[in-house]
C-alpha cells in the first residue's frame, strides 16, 4: 500500500482547515453544532470523560444523574451563560468540581450507552476544560474540530487503501454515488457533534484486509472500531469471518510476535467493548420502543415498515446468496436482525453503513458488478425506513442559516 500523492493529501488538509475555521470563526450557538443548539452528544462525551475517573465502571451501571445532584437556583445563576443557553437538560453538580463547570450530559437518566472509546477520544479536551479556563463554548468547538480531524483521517485511510493512480479512477473504483453520499453524511453529522465518522477508517482497513486475506489486520482494525462505538457491531460478520478464516487456515502456530501482539491488543479492545455492552444491556433492553418503524415487537399497525423491511431484506439476502457473496448475505441477515431488535434508531446511525457499498467485493463472482448496486440499494432503503434519513445533502442549507449570537458570558 503506497502513500497517497501530495494532491489528495493537500486537498484533505485544506478541507480540514476550511471546515475547522468555519466551526471556530463563525458566530453560532455555544453548543457549536450545525443546527444551532439542537445536538448535545459531543459535550456529553466530554463530560462523561470527566466523570469516569470518579465513578469508574459505575458510569455504565447506574444513571448518570445518580453520580451527582441537581443544581440549585443560585448555582444555576452562577454558571456561565454559555453552559445553559438553549439547553433542555438538567445541570448536575459533582462535589469538588469547579463551580462554573457542572456536569452537562444528555440522557442523564440512563447509564452511558457507549464503549470506552468515546472517553479516550474526548479525554484531552475534557482535561483542558476541567483544569483550565477553557470555556464551555470553545470546548464544544474544539470537540467538533477533533471529530473533523478523525473524519478526515478516515477519508485518508479509505483513499489510501483504494488508490488507483488518480483521484478519478479511485472514485470510480469506490463507486461515485456511495462514495459521495458517505463523505456527505460523514461531514454533516460530524459538524453536528457526532463522532461516528471516526469508525469509517478502521472499518475500511478491516474490509480491505479481508480482501487481501490479512486476517490479523482485519481483526485488529475491527476491534478498534468496536472500542470506539457500538455501531461497529453492524459489521460483526466481518470480524467473525476473519477470525474463522485465521483458525481454519491453521496458521496460528506460525504467527510472529508482532501478529500475536496485534491479536492481544484486539482482544483487550474487544473485551472492553463487549464488557461495557454487557453492563449497559439492562438499560438498553428497558428503553421504550420509539423511532423504529421496523421493531419486531410492535404490531404491523404500530410498525408499518416491518413487512416491507422483511421482504426487501429477505430478497437482498437471497440475491447475495445466488451470487455466492456469502459474507454480504451474512451481513444482510445480521443487519436485519439488529435493526428489528434496536429499540431506537436515528438518522446519524446510517453513517457507518454507507461504508459497505464503497469497500471491495470480497469474492470473485460472475455477477460481481451487481454487488455494489445491490449493497447501495439496501443501505439507501435502510437509511430511509428505520433511520428516517434520505441521505440527500439538504444539510448544506444549514451552513447559511446560523443567526449571530452573543458570545460566551453575554448570553
């Protein structure tokens, strides 16, 4: 795998600088998100990172609000205005924390429903916010810039893995439509404060490693994605295939020290992700069913999309099986099982799934040219039905919709 030429690298750097400058310099809501104070995930991750050293694994066992108390009226009035501007969550006070930097998280009545990777990712800004004079407003902007860096790193990884000598030939190899939709949705939700785009890089490495039969690399890359976010579980068949292939080829005994080290790291990361998932499972299972039109427990009247979802996903599974694309067939079946079981689905959940039509076809087949269009069709269908996301870049309209707001303590 050769390095990218200077042209694409320069374009990625320029893109990162442009979008970062827009986040940092444009007058906007103190939350820093593209929708002007609607989204709160970025600073919820940061504040969870602040809380974790104090409560440890109880972060995943008990609701966040159990680790703090509600702020009193005088305490709320003493908090900088950028913390409370437009918020619909409760301010929580943690004894011993700076009085002007309370605990602000969404879904405080639940444990944190993320693997530990979000804490590691946001830890540098959490430390700066907690121990310095860094404002809430600026920390939110820096979090989004951090997520933009992760997003551009993912695009770099994808381009480097798929490079065909020129940008145009690489775009054709990736599939112009799915590639454009993937980058559009990555950028959109990153600007809203979501870090799902960070998964695309390691998942892309996993997929390309599968094609090259580099099983250890695929396992390690997938474990990194799983450590970052549970949405990587959509692609669980990939890592199971890699692990099964590694064992079936009987090469475990011939692995070198570097490979065993990589597997050890993968084991630790996977154990952290699965261990936390086991801790939060009771809370996930107890959540009310909402926003998911295909949940199996609902009646057809309450979940009108369940029947067409079953028909389309079943037809796609059969089509992949006919083309002998067994890994794609397994992924469709697994994805369908996950989606009818998820109690809540959201538009940004589709970001990682858009990677699937972009990555290579895993096995040679007579009908291989049909694989990518079928993948694209499945992902677009899933995006519209369970996730309520048409993946049309209408979000670009938001770039000019921000109203000028007072900054920091002037709210």
